[in-house]
């Protein structure tokens, strides 16, 4: 019997149909001309982000020394840009050290790879929440999407000047033939302080390009491609975050070489932990080969982060205990809890920091979720400070 289903036609037909359907959906949700906007922040939030009292901010505003908030029904709100302005105004007075937390001379741009080869381990969620947290805290952040599936990219809606078909991804800067300057690939987002480099399918071309390059005697020089590309723009940022593809390929290896720190998100499930073990095994065998060839990577830190944690689930508690025993200080103390608030926000293509609390039918759920994400992010922020040698 002859088989009648052509693999090519099957793949091609559904790739086209699916792409069109998803594109229509995305256009309906985010019309191309609709610029995404960050919500406004309440004065309580602003005070908390600046670590000063609301009364103090009111004083500054009354003295005309800071940006004027919008007032509606007696409630003051600030834009993220105004928060930044306020932060800079306060830092000039120098009352609080690091009110402006940007790095200074001698402090190196931190490049953090969020990685694990298991799909669904919260890499993208971890990256976007860390990126938004750091931007709101006043850092200059660049998020680089290294997953051809482009989930992180999609979280920014339609960027006015990005077309995934134009090959406008980091691949353009890391390819061996006529790479473009990295600065050409950077897009501003609707979050003040956060820029992105988008992802697309052409990132996969790096794999064949490296294979070819190695055959032509290129050795391990491919490992330096990501770091060479990021170095060009590192001066403009305090932190560069890389969201990885769920695979351990040349691109991931090159990003691990560029990294100064690594975060490995792991759900506390047997299968995820097992898969993480395999990831480490494979990574270590690659690293060994590379280091024998004279290309080793050194980091300031590498930490596991338990994600999607359910405190009332016994097997997960046991798995977490096991991880704590095995990983010791390399497991972050704070865990990110599983929450419908996070899942909902991500379906709306937003981080929890972007969504209005009032949009959730159960605001308490939101409060608990953001509390656990804030705690993990704060712990990671401390790692940056330690790398910078701050007390
Ligand atoms: N803390 C969380 N609570 C609930 N759902 C989550 C949480 N973090 C991630 N998810 C969900 O898990 C899925 C995978 O997350 P994602 O960040 O895309 O993982 P990865 O990038 O590793 O593939 C997504 O559907 C996301 O909505
Ligand atoms: Mg992802």
C-alpha cells in the first residue's frame, strides 16, 4: 500500500494556515497601530519602589521639585517615566545610597542567562518578570530573546519597527558572514528602561552556520559570538537578560559563555528535576570538551529557582527538600508559587507588573503571586549587587 500523506505538504499547509490564523488573532488583540502602554502606578507603589514614604513624595511634588502626578478622585498616579524622573531627582540629593541603582565605573554589565532545556519550566515567565522588576527599580535592562519560538518577543505586542520575517533577531549580529551591529537590533518597549532584541526562526540558522564553520576549522570561536555581539551594547545597560530556547545547542552554549550569571528555573516535579539533571549532565560534557579546547566559561553565580511551586503539595515539598539538599546555596531561598494570576497575565501577554490589580477577579491571588515573584527577584537583585561588590 502506498502512503498518501505527504510530510512536506502536511507541514507546509498547517504552518501557513496556523501562522495566518494566529496572525489574525494577534492583529485582533493588538492592532498594529496600537502602541502598548504601561499602566500608571499609584503613589503607594511609587513610594514602595523608591523605598520612601508617600508623604515624602507629596512634599517633593508640592515643592515643584518632581514630576506632577495625575490626580483622579483624589488619587495620584504616576507613569513609569515619572517614577524614573523622581528617582533621579531624589538620587541627586544623595540622601539614600543607590536610590539610582545604575552601575558605576568599575561595575561590569551583568549578563544573565535564564536557561534549562525543559520546555515549560518558566524560563520566559522568569525572564519577563525579572526584566520588568529591574526596569521598575531603575536599572537599564536589555532582554534578549534567544528562543526561536519567540514567546518573550510576543509579550511585547507588536513592536512598531519589528517584523519577524525581516531577520531582525540576534542572529543578524552573531552570524559569521556580514554581521550587523547589535545596536541595529534593539527595540524600545512600552516599559521605560527596558529594551528588547526579538527572536524568530532565523535564530536556528546559527546551528548550521556553526557546524559549517567548525568543519572549516573555526574551532570553538562560535562560543564567543553572543558575547561579542552583546559587548557592543553592554555600556548602555546595567543588566542584560537572555531567555533561552528549550534546548542545549550551539546558541545556548554561546549564551552560557557570554553570561556572567545563570538562573535555572525548575518546577519541583520529579520529571522536571530529572530532566534538569540530564541538562546538567549534557552541559557539563560539552563544557568539558570546550574547556579542553581552551574555551571555558566562568560565572559570578549560577542559581536554581523553584518555579510553579504549590506549597500544599506533598510530593513537591519533598522534591524541594531534595533539591535543597543537593544544590545547597545554589538553590535560591525564595520560590515562585504557581498561580492562576501569573498564567492569566501571560495569556494576556503581560507580566504581573503590567496588569492592573483590579483586573483580577480575586485580587488576593494576585497579591500572593506578586509577593512571591518580588521575593525571588529581590534575591536575584542581591546577586547583582554582590557581583558588583556592593554591600
Ligand atoms: N508561576 C506560575 N504560575 C502558573 N503558571 C505559570 C507560572 N510560570 C509559568 N507558568 C505557565 O507555564 C507555562 C510555561 O511557562 P514559560 O515561562 O513559557 O516556560 P518556558 O519558557 O520555560 O517554556 C506557561 O503557560 C505559563 O503561563
Ligand atoms: Mg520560553
